[in-house]
C-alpha cells in the first residue's frame, strides 16, 4: 500500500503553480537588497529587461554576464539571471545559479524559495526541505507563504513522509487551498487514516465533482472502512469518468444518478442492524439491500431484509422475496432460496385505474416467471430433476415464459431419460 501510494504521479498538483515567485519586473522591488543597485548594475539590468520583454533570453544572459562575474553580485542580479537561465531550459545551470545566490544571501527568502523550486524540479526533495527551513513565512506575502507550505508538503510526500505532509498542510484547515486536497488525501491513504482520507476526498469532490482521482481516493478509503457498498458505487463512478477527469455531456445524467446512488449507499449503514424495527419496506430500503448484495455482503443483506415487515399489500413484496431468494442461493442455501422464490407472485394488486392495474399484473407475472425459472435452475443444480420439471411446467403457464420453459423442459427430459437408461 505504502509503495503504491508513494509512486502515484502528481503532475496535476503543480499545474503551473511552481513558477518563479516574482516576475523579472518585480524582483528588484521584492528583494532584500542590503544595498542599492549601483549605476552600472541598474544600467545592465534595464537593458536586459528590454531583451526579456522580447523573450530574447540568451541575449539577456549575455548582457547580465558581467554582473554575474562579480565576486558578490547584488541579490537582484541572481533573481534576474537565475530565472532567465531557467527560461532558456538550462535547469541545472539555473540551480547552480540559485545555489550561489543562496550561499551569499542565505537570509534572503526570495532566493531560498526559488532555490527550493529549482530543487523540486530536479527531484532534490531533501535539499528543497532544507532550503525552505529558514524561510520566515511572516516576512512574505500570504500567497507566497501558502505556496511555501505546499512546496514543503510536496517534498515530504515524495519522501513518503506522510505525517509531515499533514503537519505542514493541515496546520489550519481554514487556510487549506483547493489544490492541496489531493496531496492531503493521498498522504492520509498512505497512513491508512481511512476516515480522514474519506473526509478529504469529499472536500476535493465538493470542488471537482467529476475528478476521477478523487473518486478513486474515496473508493479506497471506503474499502479501508469496510464500507463495501459505498466503495462499489464510488468505483463505478470513477470507472465512468475519463482519465482526463471529464464526463461527456451525454453521460451527465448517468453521472448524477451514480452520485445519487453513492449518497444513498452511504445512508444504508443504518439499515444493516439485524435488530432494526419492523418498519414498512420501501424503495430506498430495497435499493440499499441491492447494493449490499452486489457488493458481496450476502448475509448482511439478509439481515437487513429481516429487519422489515413485509405483507402482500406492500408493492415491493415480490421484489423483496425475489432478492431474498437470490441471497440465500448465493449462500448455498437452496431450500431457503426456493421457499423465498415461492412467495413471489402473491403480491396484491394496487388500487388504481384499469391501466395501472394491468401494468401491475404484468409486472407481477414477470417477477413470478423469473422466480419460477430460478426455482427450476436451483432444483436442477441440486440434481432434483423431477422437481425442476414441475417448476418448468408451472413456468410454461406464466405469460411470456412458455418458450423458455419448454426449452428447459425438453432439455431436462432428455437428461432424465438418459439417466434412467444408465440405471
């Protein structure tokens, strides 16, 4: 688990955020200069600025080279030159430039932050942590202070120091930035803090409801909490989203239905108590029982159903016993399964107009047919062929099932005849 989490890619986290903290035009204003630029330095930097505005980085570097050749260049020189070196794509040379500046001006927060930025880009995570250690967040603007906290957290994450990540980023939950939630939630997964990871994933999803990675974090945290129903639904939602965290317009309604399904599944936990009161069974209860069944928790689903009273007047009577039979069957309890399926078709018709009653009668026949088919298959699998034949004969009398019943009966008759010959 820890290794897998550690290897997760986090390119999306930076999304352009790890850039130099000040543009060239801001460098001089923000620097802790110690001394003012002299006329020679100002003249060359002004000329370099003109070239930078044209994106002529190579020429700007040549212009600034005499300043870099000094024994102790002004801090502003480093902030121009090192940034420009990075703009040319020479990341290693840019790192060396920042290191030289930091060696001369270790108390300059701007240089320290940019040095750490360069180190992170070159995956020198321990070095970045050291560079940022001396930065006094009270001396920098609030947005920069937040970015420094994030950089520290990211470096610790890459070193699998998950608790340190949380310490850096969760000092004040009110100050957590939206793009921090992925780093926080993955660190909580790494520490197997399932409930905390779930809460963080929900915070993430509140901002990005169609983010595939966020649904995957939620799924993993639900698994850790042994909430298999919720995990199954969250996994379905993650699978339905594209890798680029989008959902096509044609799928938006389906996605909303799935999210609603997750919310419903999350409310099912109160129904798993086998000592629940004998309340009337309703559609929400049925959906919860189905999710529990689909997640493989057969006994728990049976316990859930046992907590409800069901009469033939309930319009979910047949659905109830059809599902109950499937659960018993999954637990290899054939007699109980067939007994439950035998109750299907006893549901009373509702009070309504002729069309409503006709529809209810058709649906009752459909469910009864499914139950009889399952009874026949159950008898067949148990080697009770005569009982299976009786079930298929009854199935043949059910509207819409005559053809399939005859096919099964013919096949079964041939097996019975073959068995008798062997005897």
